[in-house]
C-alpha cells in the first residue's frame, strides 16, 4: 500500500479495514455495509493500481474530516476521483486541498492518462471543488439514474486544448 500524503493543513492516510467505522460515521445516509464493502474493495486497488482511498485527517486534533481517493473505472489509466467531507468540516477549503494532493499523486504515476469526477448537476459545491482543483467541465449526462456533471483533468502537463 502507498503512503501518506501531506498538505499545509491535512494528513491523508490510506484507508484500511479498521477505518471503516470512522468512515461510516461521516457518510450518512449510505449504509454501513456498503461503506465497509467499499473500504475493503479499495485495498485491492492499491495492490493492483497503486491508488485507492485516503482518509482526510486534521493533524492537530486527529479529527476525521473526510475522504478522497481514486477508483478504477473502465480504464484503470483514467480513474475516477471521489471525495466527501463530514458536514462539520465543509466550507473550509479542505476538499479542494485534498483533491489537489490526490491529483498530484495520481499524475506522479506514469500510467495515469487522465482523472475524471462526477457529481449531481445541482451539487454546486462539489463542482466548484473540481474547478478550483483544475479540472475542466466535460459533459452532463445521467449516471446511475442521476443527472450529473462530469469533469476531467489530464494533469498540469497533459491537458490539451
């Protein structure tokens, strides 16, 4: 498993199965079983692709602020970016800071061609995080029955206009 990422204010630690209860506590209304399965599944991503899920921790208090990570999609060279914050930790710039760190990590892997992310079309806060992190709007379409907006980046030296 890969290591820890650090930013000015955050510590991003790779998630392990023992973290599932902490992860469940900040991810209502998703079911605990679904979250536990997700955390377990991502362990194999680390082994196979060198990426997975990080927990976003505030180092001074050890508070779990959220999570951010990469999930293989149809092409593991173009993973999906995932992120979420505990309600109490929103509107402080933590999501943008974590996303930037995970994108920098992603593009340090030579096989990564691009990273994409999606959110519901009415989730303006998540779309703004993606834009602040340098992702570009790509399209709007239905994903899992939800009208969603998709963003993508090819990294600092890989974006082509």
